[in-house]
C-alpha cells in the first residue's frame, strides 16, 4: 500500500444557488484491492462524491480540490478525456437497476457496447459478454443476450449492470446504493457476488450505502459522511467498538442491528377477547392467478404490537388494506370488537373507521400538499364530528404537542417540513380520530436512520400512554424484533410463521423465516460482539 | 395476437362511424335548410314552388324523417357513396378524387420539408451548447407555432414573388409554384415535430439509464444517436395521425392563399356556399386519414419499442 | 438539496417566472383593455373612409397606414381586437366548461361514461379542429359569434382529455385515500382533495388554448366565414389586404404582426402558468 489507488485532498463540490456545499473539505484514500464503504443519510454528499470519482457530475457543479487516480489528476480532465476513462478506469454500478438499462436495446447489445466504445473489436467483445454474464451469476446467458431489460427481474438487471461495470476490468468499482431497490434476499446475493468478484480481480470497491449494517458486514474500511463532510473513518471493528463521532454513535443506536438487541417486556397476558380477529381471509385479483391473500388467520390483543413481515408481493399490504376496508376480500371474516367488518354498511363502516386508523409508508404522499397542518390534522375532527368547531384549533395544537411538533408549524404545508416531521403529522392526524387500532404500513422505510429511531420511540410512548394496539407492517425483521409482542411472517399470500416474537426469532417455524433471518444485513458481526455492544449502549 | 388486431380494427370502424354520425348531427340535424339556401341562391327568395322543393329534396336525399335520412346516408356510405354536391349536382366522391392529387402533392412536399427540419431543430437544440444559439433553437418552434399560417403565406408571397420575383405567385404550374405553399404548410408542422421531439429528448435524457450509459464511456453523439433518439422517437409516432390531420387543415388555408386547386380549396368553397354534402365528405376524408394512419403506426410501434413487441407491458 | 446530483447531466432548466411572462402579462392586460375599451387606444373611427388618404404608408398620423378606402388601419386593428378577442374568450369558455364537465364525469364515474367519452374524444381528435369548426360554421351560418361557438366546440376534446386525466391522476393519490381513512365522504373528498389540484392545469391549458383559439378565429375569419366586410375582424382585415400586396405591404403585414404578438403573449402566459403548476407536485 505505497501509493493509494485514489487520493482525494480537500475536495469540494458546490451547486450554484444551493445554500450548502454538497461536499466540502473531503480527504479520502482508497488502496488497491480495498473495499471502502461510504455511509450517510440522503443529502450527506456520498452520491456526489461517487459521481465526482466517476466523472459524472452535472455541468452546473463546481468542484475544487484534488482528485488523484493512480497518480494522475482527474479534476483537470475535460469531457473527451473523461469519456475514454469512464468504464475503463472506473466501473459504475447505479442505484436503480429497473431504470438503468436502455429499455429499447437488448441485454447483449448493452454489454457488448461497454467494450466496443473503448475500441474492442466485436468478435472479441461478444464471447467476453457471455463470460461476464456467467461471472455475475446469471444462468443461461446465451438466451439472455437477445432479451430486453423489461423481461428481467430487478436482481437480474443489477447483475447485468455489474457485468457492464466489470467489462473493462477497471481498477476501481463504484456501487451507489446498488441494492436499495431490491428485496432483502436478492440484496444479499448481489452483494455477496459483488464482493467475490472484486476480491477475485483485485480491484477496489467504493460501496455507497445508507445502511450501516451492510457496511459493517462488507467493508475493509467505513467512512461516515454527513452534510457534505467526512465525520469519521475506520475499520468496522473500530467503528463498532469505539465510534468517535456522536453522529456515528447515533447511527449505530438507530440501526436495526442495535434494535435487534432490544427485548420487549411482554405485557401481562390478557384474558380478554381479542380486539381484532381475522379468520381464513382470502383475496384473489383474477380467477386464474394465485391468491394474493390465502387463508390468513390471526388475532390482535388490546394494547399489543403485532408485526406483519414479508417481502414485496407477499400479500401483507393487501391483508392490511382488507382490514382497513379499503379492499374487498374474496372470503373470510374480519371481526373488530364484535363487529363484522366485511360486508358492514356505510354507517357502521364510518364508525369503524374512527376506531381504526392508518399511517402510510410515505408521509409526503399521504398529506395533501395544498393544505396546512391545521387543515390536515383537523380533517378527522370534521369528518367524524369530534368536538366543537371552534375547539378544533386547540385540539390540533394539543395533538401536535403530543407527537412532539411545535405549535408554530400550524400553518406550514407538508413541503416545508422534514421527512420525520411529516410522519409525525400523519401520526397526529391518525390520533385525531381517537382510534384503538393503528395500522402502521412501513412507517419508517421512507425515513433516515436516526429519524427512524425517533419515530419508533414516539410510537412506543404513545402506545404506553394511550393503550393503542399496533399492527406494524414491515419488510425488515430486524426492526420489528425490539417492538413486537407477536410476529406474523407472510410469503406468497400465506402466513408461514406466527407466534410470540422470541419464539419466531429463536425457533423459526419455516424455512422461509430462517432464510429471512440469515439474509439480514449485520449477520456477520459476531453475536458475542453484538451483545457487548448492546450493553455499552 | 389475432384477436387484438381484430379489436383494433373494430375500434377503427367505430371511430369512423362516430365521425360520420357526429358530422351528420352537426350538418343535417341543426336548424338550417340546405334546399332553402340553394333556392335562395337561385335568385327568387320566398317564391319557391312546393313541387320544385320536393323534387330537390328527393334528389339530395333530404326527404323523409331525420332518421330515414341518416339511415340512407349511412347505407350509401357503406357503398362509398358520399352523396351529391348541392352546388354542382355531381357526386362528392368524384369531386374529392379529382381534388386529392394536388393536395397530396402539396402535403408530401410539406412533409419532405417539415420532418427533417423539425428533427434537425430538436437535435440541434439538444446538442448545441452556445447560450444564445441554444436559446434561439429552444424558442423558435413556439414562435413559429404562434404565427397565423395564412399570414406567413402572404408574407412569403410578398417577399419572394412580388419583391424578388423568384417564384410564381399563384396557381399550380409545376414545381416552382409548389415551393412557397409547401414551405407555408411545412413550418407549423416542423415546429410541432420540434416541440414534441425536443420535450421527449429532454425527458429521456433525465432517465437514469442515460447516466449509466455515460458511466460506461459512451460519448455524447453515440448516446444521442443510438440511445436517446430511439427512445425519444416513440412518442413522436403517436403524433403522426394528428400531424397529417393538421396538414389537411393547413391545406385549406394554404390553397386559399395561393389559389391552388385541391381538397382544401374545395372545402373552403363548400363552406362558403353551405354545400353540406361536400363539407361532410371532406370531414370524413380527414377522419379516415387519421384512423388509417393510426392503424399503420400501431404496426410500427412494436418495431420501435420492444416492450410492446412481446405484448407484455411492464 | 440535490439528492441525485449525477442524474441531471443536462443544464437544469430551472423555471423562474421571469421577464417574458411578466411582459406577456402586461401585454395581456393591455389586450383586454383593447377588447373592452377600444376608444381609449385610438380616437379615429375604424369605419370612416377618406378617399384622399387611400393606401398611405405608416406615418405619425396613421401608425399602421391606411387601407384602400382610406380608413386608418391602426384604428381598425384596435376595434378588431374587440370582435376577435371576445370571440376567442367565448370559444375558450365554451371549451373549458364543456370539456371539464365531460372529462370530470368520465374520470370520476368511470365505466360506461368513460368509454363513451373515449370514443367521443377519439372522434374529435380524428377530425382536424379547423375542419370541424368549418363544419359547425356551415350549419350555424356565418358571423363572429358563430365562429366563436364553432372554435369552442371543436376544442372541447383537449379539455375533456386533460380533465379526465387530472381527475384520474389525483383520485388515485395516497392522500385522497388517506382522507377516506379518516372518514371523509366521497363528494367532500372530490371537492376538497381532487378538484383544487385539477383546476390549476385546466386554467393553464385555457391560457394556452386562448392562443390557438385566436389563430383559429382569425383563420376562419380570413377564409370569409366571419362578420361581413365593413367589420374590422383581424382575419378579414388581412384577407382584404391580399389584393393590395404589391402597393401596400403594411396592409397585411402589420395586422398580422398584431395577431402573432397576441398569440405569442398568451402562449407565454399559458406556459408560465403550466410551469408554476409543475412546481407544486
């Protein structure tokens, strides 16, 4: 490790008109063969750094400082010089595989093009394309050559993009959140393959991620960025045992890894009737296709939290929507406190709606952008005729206080709030109806990690204070462990596992749950270390 | 695949039928008596002989109830009979057929100018980096679209025929007389192509795959030619029907300005003399043109867009 | 904050409601003044012929010159604005109201209403607007109001399509469903959360359609289907100048410039409105 492959000194990027520099005063070295993870929330400057290294900054960006690659200055290169280096010097694996391949060209043409633009003759490029596709773990690459991107799954597209990035054997590979658009199980396979390929070829890898657990698993070295600055760097072990910067500590606490260590104190077993009882629920969207929800039965006890876990398409959202009477069921029953919800009349449904509320995944989409917080939070008050009209303002203020928002936000609109604030507004709106059951549809997944922890904390406090019952929908097993009394695991429309949390985690009843547990990022951190860490927290 | 082609054809026929019904409703069902107008133009208002009126009504299929007239007209349409002109007494279909070649020549010449010009301006606006030129290329189509076609025609006439004497002013004598009308007709069409293609290129350029292509070392020009243009041309295809319709509508004004014979002039004269059979004939011709064009472009889509080829939409 | 800095590799065309839109707004207000108070803009009579002043070139006294009867062309343009712009306004209002109603019904109720509208819109798209307007004028007879109605009816399809699309777009939004979850009834939901969002794009389209309606109205008038000759309708004005193109270039050129300027201004205004819509997704 005499001279590093990449050496960045006092590097900064600014956009005209932006209040804050996207990146400032960055020092960074990447040695040959090293895997470096750049961790940070959105807007931390990690993607900008990656774009600068790949020569893909927009023209409006103003960069200063030094960027050296194998002893050659990159910051002075013009577009023509960059064009010859992109793909040869630096391979780039983009964020969203679904939209990162040209939809009207075949896979084969796009892989071959990566080599022919750099002067490789076609006769040589074709067999090499086959070899590359095989290397990234795609089966039957011969048939894939003539396929189009829309015929491939997201995971397959990402493998093709990795093949393209590797096509010219670049000494550095940059992967910008390569798996954030993919399911957990696919995520692990892709990262495994990427790591293996990089190690085999002796190239370096700069992996950009928002997920500290992923970084802890894979990196030789981790860099933490925030607001365009590098806060801290170190090996996974250093960061794990002795995080220097408070923000890193916050990230560690907020990561699902830490949450994994929390254990819920089980509430006293209640002998009451369940609040919600779902029995043999079925939903088919068309007659021939498989059922979206297939014979699902479970019950929710008052004041408890139940997590419904599954990958996208597992039927968990459909189940929740049927419970909320937003979707019809093909057969089965949903009883809420003695009321049969399926087939209830309009008046009954109106009354039921008041007692069961929903918090959406993306708070920005769920709030009308034209309304201010007063109008948004008071909407249930008006709709259900709660309280006097002139008291609504006071009620809304009380609700905002309850979810930890200052009252002077009353006349702001959603666009003027941060992501975490928006989710608090959505929770306040749900609470305005004074519900008993709150369905939380992935309420954290659109938020940055530290904000996730805060919202989760708020939800816990509200449950203690108001005795709410939660149905928590998530794709992420790690998050749910610390907060649930009961876990339901769904796959392909069926409940494959259900029971008290520790039972499901300790003795998973199905292969599927076992695989989900294995695919969780952070599994490579030794269990013993995790436990000492948890004590320190 | 066969059933979908069948449904597409059925839909096309449905649109044609609806166009016929709509134009019939507008022209025949609204108050206004064509025979009365005809007789009034004959010179003796108010003194129409009842027998003469009845005879005229029978000749132009204007007798009987509205529903009978409609049924009769539809039946004749199925035999490609568009009725008889109230002015000349000759079959409308024959008049259209006689006028069509001149208009087709004009429209073809206009397309020859408009398509390369429109595409060229859109591409240049995307590629050119020099500020004033880029701004000019971006704004030119919007400017051209806001000029009245008839006025542009008159300006061209004034400049090239009356001042410079380069080109003949009026009539239909060979290629030279085709230049000015074709340019007049082509300008708004070129502007429309440039606007749609320009917008499409801009939106395709924002797609993540363009960034991914750049990251593997594809240069600006081959990015444009091989990837962006192909993707951006797909929305342009759906415009073809409207574009040809605009050409036909533009021909009405252009042929009037340049005193050329053709379908447009025929339509203008028919409206001026309230010759409803001819007006309906022109309207049906335009609708048929649109429907036929869309059927043809439907065949072209799969060639451009593999997502449609497999019949599976993402 | 720029989340995906690398994606926008093109110079960002960020919209600032700048000078062009402000100028267009001023011009537009001025035009409304022309249409409703022509007397404020000229003291000359548009119909007064002066045989001693025929076909005079533009001068300090006659800004746009005079026509073959010695009438002042500037005065004729100003008074013509009243006729042409009123006709345009009527046309746009007809198209906006009819289109919004049809499209709104189809989008909100769906099903059979939607399918009928789909065929109707397809037909209206199949017949070029100018030809459709000519057919309607054939039935209605000639005149300024008749032209206005014809142009209005022939551009219903554009509004119906947009209204349907907007209603469909907003009614499927998460916040509309969220309002349903907190107990808001379906009509209240439509009025509170769907229509306010759809109104902006429709009004912006109305401004854009105003531009094309000016063109359509003047084209019909040019073809001779508008008000009869002594009236100074813009299209007619230009048509009359055709016979004097060699002797009097200003006769067709200057009124045409006025029409082009009006169209350009309203078009800029419409674009500006549309982009303002885009800023609040």
